[in-house]
């Protein structure tokens, strides 16, 4: 058997601990991969595959290898993570120049889709969630966190419908990674449905270590969720997984909230998809979605928050009115709105900068970006000083100026810092006296060299002699061939050239050592000072996080005010009469997409008495689906707190919006168009209440005419007699019109 070199022996020992990850092994200026990892990386990244001798000198065995430069590794890592790979980063833990024997190396972090913090992977306007799912008897618990922002939440579902409830939550948050602490078989059909609905989500199994109390460390002993064993265990195991990968304190995860269905509207996956709230059904992008229409946000925090508002409208009328009042004030005060937009444009992504600072991956550019955001806060605060009592006033109280931090960053970090933190050039002059002194030594070398050159010329009489420097040979005295005979014996020959000779003298050598040590000291001292500043910021992490969250909410209110102003939206009134009355309503998305035509406004009146269920008839392409979606979107916008495109509106909040729109199949799991339709209809009939809004389009068309008509009629009668929810029912079955005569709550409208 071939004896391994010490380096490869070290590599194999570390790889043994990380069999499931691609191991990026730091060797000098490169990260190298070997064996199967190299084959995978070369295929996925289109890298050239080479070979390395596997044994000591003289051994004939070799192993595949490939590598990438350490300074450009982020782009390569991003590609692999997007493809679903887990990556272990193994770094050099000591300076190779000072190492005795083999350089010490260890894995400093493990990158997975749900724990990555790189800007190359993260989407600015979308959270990157890691989710953890556990079950106990008839209860499922879902915990999820965004390591890049510090957001953390949990949700529980009980009883026979728990799987569908959890699936709806997973579809809403779209996690990048799901961790199961039990065998995948234990989740059975739920896992199949989840893979089907979340094709981009990595699913893996994790074995938690018992006895590690990360829950108390992050949320304290008084956190109410800590008293619920299943919730505590699920959150605890998720935190363990994150810590194991990120290998940091993760102080940015410090607030845990419960997702409840009594505070926000629980939109299921079908409604989110059919109403095209955040993704269109054509190509999965946000073009032509409600989010796209409403998004005038100026910050990354606001963009992420707006998406959450769109997917989770409120049920509480008092909270809706608070948002409406804030938006209305901004709509009425154009100068305030313009100035606030300008100020918010200067705010960088505080949440993600803070997370990188906390885990130790932030560079000086991140600190400069933090400084830019802090500089804009006084302008935001001065604008908020003029707002009335209400939500804007509350947000004003949550935003701090963080003057001490800003002062330290202004004094400490240069205007345009370099990308790397080990090569110096980050710290501003005047911040540290010792650093300034070393800088003086390094920067005055040109003056010293000119003075030294003149002194040597005077001593030797060699007038064309010159003193120079290059990176290979260091400092030297260069004399042309014709003057070599005049060189004193004290000169030591260093290099022979075609046209001359280069020499060194003790005084110049001493100066060289002083300069090189000064540069090395500058790098070490700057890195030390940079870490000191970074540590000071960590001490204020919670306060700056609170400011960032408040700015995110403020930005969403600004965005909705801009949408209202540009679209001539009105503020809908709220009622508790179970009535939706909209006059001259317009579809917010279609209206914006129409370039040369005007959207024809229309009315809607729904209640729980004489206009409870509307049967909508008319030819194809007449606009029935557009009309129904419009009603759903305007109701949803109202419950977001947003203004809506209409002449006037009086809307009661609904508990759920259910949709069955369009034809689709799922042949991969053996479900035809008709089967998918029936499942969705059955789901609506099962969960809708008298406080719900139901949108049904062409029910029964996936089967024969009379069977379809029978199903459609049965559905109408069941909704009208049993559920009594506000319903729009579009159909081609004109025979259903007669139902208008049988119940005063059913009306027929024809396009």
C-alpha cells in the first residue's frame, strides 16, 4: 500500500468526518477538491480535472483533483448550493510561513441551501428559510428561520388535517432546505406531497445531539414557546443544525414568534398560486403578480416584508385601520413621501449585514455599507418627527440613530475599503496612533530612498547609480557595466544584468527589513482594529436589528402609499356586516399591464343574505375569470391595509379566500385534470366558513357534460345551503341559472 503524504493524510482524516459534503480544502491561494469531490465539482462547475501524486516521493499512485482561487470562491460555491450540494469549507488555521510541519487545518463552516450567508446565493427581496419538521402523535410542528436576517418562527397543526395545514405554510415560506429529525418514512405521503409542491427544497435527515440547550441561549428562559415540549424540541433541533453548520454564536436569531391562523388570513397553496400573488403561472417569475404591482420599496428589508404582507393579510380590523391611516397620511403629503423615498434609498440591507458581522464573515465593505445606512437615519427620523399619532409615530420610536456606532465607523473605516480584510487599506488615518506611526515608516520610503541614493552617489562618485526595488529581489543599488570598477568593496553583489550589476549594502538591507516588517505589521494591526470595530457592532446587534425591522415596515407603508398615489387607489371602508361592496373596481395587475387600453371598471356586491352567491355566465374570453380574481385581490389588498383601485369600497374582512381557477393536472402522481379539480373543490367545501370568500371557475368541466353539470349544481347548492359563504361561481352550464329562482341569496349575472 502506498504511503500517503502528510497533507493528503490530513485531508483524508477531515474528509472522513464530512462524507456528505463536498470538501473545499485550502492549499495556499486555492481551495482544492480530491477524488469523488473533484469529479463532481469538475462536472458541475466545468473545471479542468488534474491529478496529484497520492503517495510520498517516488510513489506512482495519483488521485483526481481540481481547484478554484480562494478570492473568487463565492461564485463557485453559489452554483453548487443552487444545485443542492452541501459544502464543507476547510481553512488554514495558521500562517504557513510560521507553521512547524504540516499546516493546521479545520472545517470552519458548512454551507447548505438553508444556512448560507453569501450574497451570491441570497435573493435580496426574498427570505432564505431553513425549516425543521417534527411530529408527536397527532401534532406536527414546523419551525423555520432565516439565518441571514435573524427571523425565526414556529407553527403547529393538529388532527387529521395537519399535513395539509403544514403544506400550506411550507408553500407560503418556500424554504430552501427542510430538516427532518425522524426517518423520512415516518412522514409518508406528506413528504411526497412536499417534494411535489416544493421541487427546489433540499430535504435531509439530521440526528440531533441530546442535552444541548440552544433554545434558552437564543430566546431566554421566559419564552412561552419553551413550555411546549414539541415546539421547544423542534426549534432546539433546528438551532442545533444551524450552529453545527455556521459554527457561530448566531446572536441575530433572538426573537421567536408563533404563526397563528387567528391573526392573519391562512391562504392555502392553491390560492397563492391561482391568484398569482408572488409568482405568475406562466414562467414562475414575479412579473404580472400582485407583489410586482405593489412593490415600490426602496430597501431589501422592505421588499422581504412586503412579500410577507401579501401572503398573510390581516384579520384584525384595528390593525388594518392603523396601516390605512399611515398610508393615507403619506398619500396626502407628497413632499414627505418624496423625501422619505430618497432617505430610504440610502438604507442598505441592515439585517443581512448584521448577520454577516455576527458570524464573522463581514468584510470592510459591509461595515462601509452599514455606515451608509446609519448616515441616512437622521433624515428618516427628522421626517417622522412631523407624523401624527399612529403606526408611523410608533415606528419613529423604534428607530434609533446609533450615533456612537456611526462615529466609530466614520473615524475607523476608509471611504472605499478593499474587498479582502487581510491585506490592509481598511482603516482610516487618525483612528489609531500606533497604526499611523507604522504607516509613516512605510509611506516615507520613497523620500528615504532618494536621500540614500544621493548619499551613495556622493560617497562613490558614480553619478548614474540608482536605488530601486522589485518584488522578487527586494531593494538594490544598480550600477552600469562601465562604472562597475568604481564600486567599493563594501558593496555585496546581488544580481547580474546584461547592462549592469545590482548590489546591496547593510544600511539598505536594514531599511528593507524595516519596510517589509512595517507592511506586515500594518496588515496585522489593521485586521486587529477591524475585528475590534466588528466586535463593537456585535454588542449593539439587537438595537440595530430593531431599527432594521422598523425601517422594513416603514418601507412597506411607503411602497403601498406610492402604489395608491400612482394608481389612484382609494381607501376602502371596513364593516362587520359581512358585506363586500366595491364600485368601479379595477383589476390591479391587468390594469397595469394594459398599455394602450383602459380597464373597464365594474361593481361587485356580496353579502350573506340576498347577494350571497353569484352565478356568473358569459362567453369565453368575456372576462369572467378576471372579474372573479379582481374581487379576491381587492379583498386581499384591503386586509393587507392597502388602498385599492376603485371609486369607493366597503369591505368586511374574510377569514379565508378559496380559489378553483383554470385547468391543471398532476400526471406524475396519477392525478388527471378532473381529479385535481375535485380535490381542490373538496378542500374548499371542507374548510370554508360563512366568513370566507370562494372563487370557483368552471367546476365540472373536466368530465362529461351531464356529470359535470350535476357536480356543479351540487357544489352550488352545498355552498348556499350549508356553508353560506360569499361566492362567485363562473360557469358555462346555463341550466344553473334557474337556481336564482329557488333561493333569494343566489343571483345570476351575465357578461
